[in-house]
C-alpha cells in the first residue's frame, strides 16, 4: 500500500473546507462562483481536486462565505506542505476520483430524511431507494454530515467545534441495506464536517448494486443539541424522483418551522409549499416533500423553539 501524498491530502482538506462552508451558507457551486467572480466550472474543479487551490481563491472564498479565516488557514496549511515537499518530489498529478464506479449512473427513486429531537439530542435517519442505471456495479455510497451551531458567526462556530469536535463515538453511525449491515469508511474527518463511504459489504460478504437493480439503504447518526444547530439542509447531488423531510419535536417546546430553496440559477427563496404540521402524543411533526427536485438544488429547513426551556 503506497503512502498517501501529503500535498494531495492538504488539497483535499482545502476542498472539503470549501464544500462545508458553501453548504452551510446554502450556496450552489454556481452561486458561490457568481459571488466570487469566477467561472462555475472553476469552483467545481477546486472542490473535485482537479485544480490546486490558490491564495487568491482562498481569500475571496473566505470573505464571501464569511468563514472566519477557516478557509485561509486551510490554504496556509496546503501551501506549507507544498513548499516543504517540493525539494523531495515533483508535484504529483491529481487523480480524478469516480464517485461510485466508472460507468455508473445512480438514481435516487425515494429520499426520506427524518430528524427526531428528544430535548437534548438529535437523531437523524436517512432512508433511500437507489437504482443503478449504469453498466458497472456500485460498491459504495458517499454521505456527508455537516453541522453549524452558530450560523452567521463563523469564528464562534469554529472555536466551538475546535473545543467540542464531533466524534465518531457520539455520532454512533449505523447503516444497513435491506437488513444487511453496511461497513463504512471515513473519507474526511473534520471537527464539524464528516464525509463517509457506506460500503455494500460486511464481514459476511459483499452485495454490490448491479446494473438495472434497485435497493433500499438506511443510515442513522446522533448529534447533541449543543453541536447541531437549528437547521437541516438537503442537497440534491444525484437525480432524485421524490424527496421527503420530516422534523419531529417535543410539542411543549412550541416549535415553528420555515424553509428556503436555493438552485443553480437563483438565491434562496421560500419553499414553494409550506411544511405540513401535525400534533399527537406530545410531539409536533413537520413534513415537507417535493417531486423531481432540480439537480444541485438545496432545501434548507430552519426552526425556532418558542418555549426552549420546557421539558
């Protein structure tokens, strides 16, 4: 097994930082590019690793995303590694990573996200029906976990997560595919941002998603109230036929919910339909759904507790 290229690792860390802050701010790649004065393809190349980061890009991205110098620090780390390793080895060509498999075409037929708050912690459960419309088997599925306790206050959030980072133990991530436990593998591990490969395998064998087949996967994780924040965002990264979000709160907290949509061509606008509210057994739920959402659209639900200290 070859040793990982430190320059490549630093570039990947920079790309992950850009992706995290862009999603926290509810911006598409096109939206970020417009605010920075760059071509949208350049932002895409930076996040995918096809282009190395530059100091100017880092400075502008940090200002536009109000990242509290977090992006600039990633650039400084990358530049230090690049300079330190330059005498020992020539710059290695960046590899372009295929998200799932060469020749794959993954479609999400149903995407259901459930958030349950018990007064002290959130439990997130994602359930998706995936269909492989390509020509190669799919052996893994990429998921992201992103938190921001203080939206609009990046320095405060950064300091908070440096002192209280998300840990794998507290997340208690678990995944399954139609009853089969799925192994998982960390791709990026940051204080407030995780990327994880869910693997179509376990200790008993492998169960890849073959061309023409469809399957259900489900994964869940927990985040304490002091680390989560009062927002939940769904990003459409794959062709999706139906998207549903359900938020479940204690009724005595008197929660209220609203939402916005951001697309490749428009800034955040109110959701076209209001979340449906129901109340039963001491719980208040809000359900929102849409059919055939646009690719790269982002739907952000936010809430407020009018009686936050009620138990």
